[in-house]
C-alpha cells in the first residue's frame, strides 16, 4: 500500500491515526505538528505572562530529541528577531557525554548557534561519577542526576538571559511523566509540568515542541534528515524507574493505539481546569525557585557540595 496522501512508497504507518505516509508527507506532517505545538506554547506564554520573546534557549544533549527540537526551533525563528542559544549540561559520565556533546557542538556549528556548556563539576565540585562513589544513591543514579540537571539548566538559562527554554521531550517521555506523577499522586508536580504557560520568578519557563510526536518518529525524522546525533544510552539509564512506566505504556499502546496521545490530551484538560500551577517560592537557603517553603531538594541533598 502506498502513501495515503500521494501514493508514493511509504516510510511509516501510524497505528494511532491509521495514516500511512511517504517520506515527503511524513516530513510535512511531522514539522506541522511540532511547529504548531511550539507556536501555540510560545503564544500562550506571551499572552499569560505579558512578556516579549527576544532570546530562546534550547537544552542540547546531542541525542536525537534535542537535535530535532533544535532544527524545529531554528525554522520557527526563521527571520523573526529572536536569538537562539544552545545550553548543554555535562554530568561527567565517562564514555558517553563527551561523545554526545561533540554531536551537539557540530549541529550548533552547522546552524551557527552558540553553545554553552555547564558541568556538574562547576555546580557541586564533582562529576556525577565522583558523586556516586562519594554519596551512593539509595535508588537509581537518575534521582540525584535529575535534581542536578534541573538546577544546572535553570541556572544556565537565567545566566544566558533567555525568555524560555525549549526541551526535546517527545510523546513517550511526556506520557511516561504524566503516568508517573499520577501513580505517585503528585498533583503539585503534575500541575508544574512543562510546557509552562506562566513565568514564575527565578524559573525559566520550558516549552516542548515534540510532546505530541512519538519517540520512534523523532528517531525516523532525525535519520531521514541525516542529522548528526549521538545514538547511545547513558550507562546508568537501565536502573531508572521510568523504564517500568515505559514498558507499561508500550504494552498499553500496542493493545490500544493512541493511549499516549490520550494521556497528553487528558493532562491538558486537567490543567485547563486548574486555575494556576502552585506558586514556586525562593528556597530559604539558596534562593532558587522551589515547590515548598522548606529548603529545596538540591540544598537538602547537595547543599554541602555547592560551589
Ligand atoms: Fe542522568 Fe539517568 Fe539521564 Fe544518565 S539516564 S544522564 S544518570 S538522568
Ligand atoms: Zn535551595
């Protein structure tokens, strides 16, 4: 069977929508979806927070998702008067991060975008590897790493004076996070999930242009577009609890195609009915935005290491 739109050879069959698409029609559909998401998210942020967008940061790991998001952002900006700056976090993970940062650098060079790199060493005086030896986590290394990554990206975004921060989270990532927050009953975190519609003091709002595009499609797009991205997994990824949610979602999606999209749509409805996310307040110890009036999770876990 050929492409449902033009009858050329197909490259993808989307079970969730029943579409069969050739390369050209897939590109068009993919780009339209991501551009529409980004436009909507930027416009909502401008409307709700009454801000001007002059500079946009993009979190770059060198993997397929952030690389594709970078290209989408570049074409969104087009000839608008908006500057783009790439922001990368170097956790200091051996045999992994330096290779992926090389890819981020090379794509940024191609697109003439400045890339800034901030390391855990600069944040807490040690790499993730050193931290894991000194302070072994109870569960997966992703828990401390997630706290440090969030802090690093926000600090970089504030330092670079960007108005918002684009991240490459795809549909699978987004649906997994929705499900994880539901499973933990963490409604506060659910309400604070990106894409952010409001600016909170000290916290740079995050936008997710790929949140309705499945991981497999992001991969296909990056390969068919010949992008230079790092195709490896972090050596610590295996122990993450997220993997359980990934498996559950894959099973659900197989039995009932469209489950991931339903989770995104349901989440949107919940958030439309919530007046505003809970306010972030400055941490009494470090001043960074935090979800409670107690010292933030970074100060509780790594305050002694802060540089
Ligand atoms: Fe950090 Fe876990 Fe991601 Fe590795 S997989 S970079 S440890 S959050
Ligand atoms: Zn703090």
